[in-house]
C-alpha cells in the first residue's frame, strides 16, 4: 500500500466516491493538499479528507476505504500518516467526528481518540466529536497544508 497527497488526476475517483462535498470544493481541497489517497497496485482504495476547525485545529472530515478493501489496516494507515503530518506541522491535537449510531467511534477510540463533545441537530443522530493529543515535532519540510 502507498499513501500520497491527492492530485488533480484523482478528482474523478474522489468525485465519484465522495458525495459529501461539491466538485468545486473538492477541487479546492485537493489544490490545498488536504486529501490523502491510499493506493494498492497503483489503484486508489481509500482517502482521508481534512480541514481546519476554527481555522486552527486539524479536523478529519472524511475517512473512507472502499468496501472491498476494508479490514486490512488501510484506515489506520491513513490516520497515522495524517497524524504524523500534523505533528510535523506543529499541531498539538487533531479532531474528528462521527455519528453516534456509526461504529466508526470505536475505531477512533482504539486509535487513541477521546470523546470531546456532542453536537445535537434536529432530526439527526448525535454527532460525537473526538480529539487526540499529538506530541509535536515541527518540521516545515514535511508539513503538507
């Protein structure tokens, strides 16, 4: 497996598989280097999309592995790669969220994430926010923002 920053050539794959974001915004996020792609045999099998919460805390917006490739450590590898990038960029913590009725919360907790709050929206399941503290080791040559 290989993990790399998404390129413009990845837009068709991402647009086809990530319906949570408009094509225009997706292109902008790729341009900013805020999507990681996991590949197997040069074919994309998963991705991690992130942004900045309050313009200062890295926030993992989307972590997805194609159904046929789940259970093989791809999600864990993407998160660890991203956390390493964030640590080297000097960030001391990262955030993500998941719906209370999704099993992803268990995955994040095994990765060292702790509950940090809940968002309640009318007619929706509770959104659980999770936080992970990072040991910082700034290295501007490794940061991808």
